[in-house]
C-alpha cells in the first residue's frame, strides 16, 4: 500500500506545502518509490534585503491556507486522502516555525492523522539521498542561514564542520547588497564569477574543520570603492570573493571525505544551485575518485517535498507527536536527532 504525506515547511523565508506518495512501509528505504505529487511554495522577500520577523510571520499566516490548498489540488487529492502530516520542527526562526507548526497541528487534529516533526537539515539530506540514489554521502549543506558539512556515523548525522559566524547564503546576499544587487544575490554573483579572471588577495578562514565568512565579507566590501574608482574590475572582486568562500567549503568537505573514507558528496541548500560551487566541489571529487550528486534545484532550496518525504521515512519507525502539545525546536541541531531509520 502506498502512503501519502502532506509536508509543511516554514523555517525561514519560504512557506511550502507538498504531497509525496511512497510505498516505503512495504519496501523499505532503498527500494521504495518517492513520488512528489506537488511541491508548492510562497517566499517572503523584501526590496532592500533583510528580514523583519513580524512581517515574515504575517506573510506565512496569510499564504499558509492558500499554499496547502494548492499542494492538495496540484496533487489531485483531498485532505481526507492524506495519511500522514509532517512539518519542519526546527531549526529556524521561531516566528516562521510557529506558523508551520500551527498549520500542521490543525490539519492533524481535524483529520485524526499522525503528526510527525522533521528536522529541516536532515530533510535536506534525506531527499537528496533518495532522489540521487546516493548511499552514504558527505553532505555539503550550504544555505542562507546554515552552512554545515554533515556525515552519517553511528546513528547520528554528525556535523564535521560548520560556519562559526554567518551562513554562506547570508554572506552572498550581504556582499550582493553592497554591490547594489537585489535579493537573492547568489544567482547574479554566480554569473559574474565566471567573467572574472584575476584573483585578488582576500582572507581565507578555515579553523580546524570550521569556517568563518565575516572577515572575508569585510575585506570584500572594503574593495568595492576601488571598483567605483576604476582601479579594480567588478567581476574580478566577485570572482575572488566567491572563489575563497567556495574553496573554504570545498576544503572542509574534502577533509570530511578523507576522514570518513566515504566516496560520495551531495549538495543541499539554495547555494548548492551555484554552478561555481558545483564546479569547484566537482573537481575535488574527481581528483579523489568520489562521486558528486547534485539534486534538482527544486529540492535543494527550502521546500516542503523534503519534509513530506522525511515524514514518510520517520513514520516507518513510529515517530509521532501529540498534535495538542507538539512544540517547535528553533535551536534543534542536526546531531541532536537519533537516526533510527538507517
Ligand atoms: Fe534549508
């Protein structure tokens, strides 16, 4: 029998809802299907960048019923056809998470269907593993707020390295904002990266297995007046800034591969869509004889299909929450969750 899970994502800018169908209960993880019947979203944006938590919550509460309705109708199902309700429980912005949790709790209470709380970062890993048929990859999770290098070891997804200050996506947006680019700046910066030819000397900060981006950001911003004076080419500054940031991510990913002796790397998070990052990590994998998996963009950026799929996975182990008391976990870490489904 196939089960349908309605997933709700709301950790940050994106409010998403998705219906995923699978025969995982009968066939187990490896052999099961994962049919994404719908994957809808509405994203909060501001003209000048920056996020206002109160406005973010208002946006999510406004779009929640519409996005859920769209997810059901695109999937061609009624709410009564849904077997499981899953939501992103953490980590994330409290105001945003609360909206997803309230929506999912109401849906679970009104249908009497089981409610499952999903860790957002783990959902990125699980959807990537499933859609790419990767068995045991090192994940480079590079998004706005999160930057982590994660590997499975002894029943936990362990964080081998992470940012000590800002997420790589926030770093790119902040740099882009100073250059007068809109939000999100990543796609524009990515195109400019390939036009630059000269490497400018900028900070490169890897400490042990962790990374820091704020020194690089400050230095990159300090160079912007040189573009305005005509002393530096804009594409060269962008090329050099992205080069250092992505080389830092690649270095830590390579060291995680070397330490764990794993043979696969998978990208996740919105910054995973960057062609520059894919090229750099791809070269490193090639040199090491490892395989790089790049999931479809629709599941690399924040989305609800990954929550619905992980809900189906967790359901096989009976992970259920009481809808009347299910809480959000804004500070939940990837390595807080015991992985009993692998
Ligand atoms: Fe994410």
